[in-house]
């Protein structure tokens, strides 16, 4: 920040703004656990309520966890790769336009700043300054015209693994009782208790990390689990008759 | 755009930049159909391969679709609400800071522009212009310091319904054969064919809308379905023994 006036730099050092950032990893964990704690639980509870044998309930539950983890994990990976490719394409296009039609690109900078009530004589030096620095100009257009951030190439794999593992851990919580209790109709009671506690704790943590009210978040998360399992139970009963 | 110089406005009118935007609704459809076409299919195929009766396969599949649609739909709704609350909180904080510590906020504007190699004498008129217009200054900080866009309040409900309905439609495609073919081991063959075609078509459309190569996208999407069902099949067989 060599070109920042000394008094401004002092002000920035003294004043720390605490703006909340959840973090990409926490976001992926929340994505994985949210569905992982809910769907396998609801499926198993629904099948138990429809009087399916415990082995079927466990088979369906674990198969769903495997399929869900792969679908969300690989799906998340492809989505992140797609975003990275999209960024590269847009970067190349902007680069070409800065070279081919600089006056149009300069007009776009002017348009961006003009939206904030800044007059031509006020923004003209900024536009001129950017025109002299093609790399900075490119970065400015990527961020301020297109709103794109350069994606981290490792993010795709990290995102996929985080979501998949989070889904598996979330899914195993409600299924473990079925591994130890022979009758599904008994196991489901343990599953409901364990999963309800897990949903409340996870919902609380989610609220804490995203800056929402944790107690409300806990109740909402548990409620979604309850609604999903009620729906699964209803559908299972309906199909069985 | 009253303060945009006439020659710049002319350039912008003549030059249309085609930058790709997938659209929020398309993104939600992709999210719903991606998992909806994959997980119920894999679950049903896995259970069929483990020789479960057709009624169980259909019960489990439909119960999973119900649970998944609710989990993803309500989960998406809460996530959108959470983002809207986050934006409101950050807006209020910036508003207070513009009033309470304007010199610090002005320093932040300077820091943002300085990152692009713009010198103090070049950005000073812009900073001064923003200081005179508190609303524009607030909008500038929200966008350029925090990178936050004002969320549409209707988005939360729209997003939830879109994802849920997309998941249900995606999930029904592989399950319909089980409604008409009595033996699961026969129905699964029809399910595989129908779902494979659906995955290829959906993957192609996804690639088209996101600007990725559609044929590659079609193959990737079908491959995820294949891997997920192989995993579900393997797990189901393992649990049954």
C-alpha cells in the first residue's frame, strides 16, 4: 500500500472492523451435515414406521449415505471446477477487450463509478490511471464489473471431500442404533433421540458460525428433520398400503 | 446515468458485451435435479441388486425423495434467509460507521482504490465525492469493501420451491419403472436405461447453461450416477451378507 496517504494508513491500523466470514470449509461442512443428518434419518425412520425389517432399514440407510455422499461430493467438485473454468474464460475475454476496445472498457469503468454519483471530472483521473496499468485494469474489471473472485484451484477437491465426509458422518449418526438394536421399531426410538440431539447441536453450531441466532437455528434445524421424517413416514405408509 | 459523458454513453450503447449469467433459477434447478436424478436412482438400483422386493424398493425410493426434497428445499430457504439477515446486519454496521468514523471509512475507500495502483491525487476527488453522498457511499462500501449484493426477499421462497420441485421431478424419473414393473430386478433395468438417458440430457443442458462443454458435462453427470449406484449396490450387498 505504498501509495496510501500516511494519515489514512494510521486510521486503518487503529480501527479493526470485524466483518463476519464463515469460511469455505465451514460452509461445506454445513452443506454436508445438513442433508446427511436429515435424509438418512428420515428414510430409516419412515421405513421403520412402515414396519420394514431392521436389515432392510440399515441397507437402505447406508446405501443412501453412500449414494448421497458421492452425488454431493462429486457434484460439488464439478461445480467448483465449472466456476474456475468460467472465471478463466471471463478473464481471457476481458483481457482481449482491454487490448481491442480500450475506449469501451474505459467507458465501463466510468459507468461503474458514475453509479455512485461521481462526476466525470472526479472519476476521470481514476479512469486514466487504470488505462496506464493493464494488469490492474483487468483486476478492476473482473472484480467491479463482473464481481468475480479468482478461485483457488485446490478448492474443488477440498470442497468435494469436505462435503462428502460431512454427509457420511451426518448420515451415520442416525443409523448406528440400527446396527446394534435388532428390531427396527426399537432402534428407531434410539435413532430419533440421538438424531434430535445431533440436529439441535448442529443447528446451534451453524447459527453460531453464520452469525444467526443459535437457539433459533437449533430449533429450525431440528424442525426440518422432524418434517422430513414425517413426510418419509407418511409416504412409506401410503406406499405400503 | 446523467453524469456519464456523452461519448462514453455512445460507446456503451454500440458495444454489447455478452457475459454469461446462469440465473438463480437455473442454478437452483441444477442443484435439485443433480441430486434428485442420482440418489433415488442409486438407492433403488442398489436395493434391487440386493434382491429387495419391488414394494420395498419403491417405498424406500419415494420416502427418500420426500425427505430429500424437504431437506434441500427448507435447507435452501433457511440459507437464503440467513444471507438476507447477514446483509441487513452488515448494512446497519456500515451505516453506523459512516456516521461515527467517517475518516476511517474514507481511508477504506482509499485503500480499495489504491490496490489498483491509483495514486492519492487521482483517487482523492472520488473519496471526496462519496463523502458528500452518504447513501451512495454506503452502497459503494457494501459492494466494493464487503462484496455483498442486496438480496431479493422473494428469493428465499422461490429458491426453496425450485430446488424441492426439481428434486422431486428428478427423483421420480428413476422410480416410475418400479411403479409399473412388478419384479424389482426387471424394473431396475428399465430404471437404468431411463435414468441414464435423463442424466445425459440433463448433463448436456447443464453444460449448455453454465457455459461448460455440454458433451463433457453429459458424460460427467452420467458417470456420477453410475458411481453412486455402484457404491449403493456394493453397500447394499455388503449389508445383506
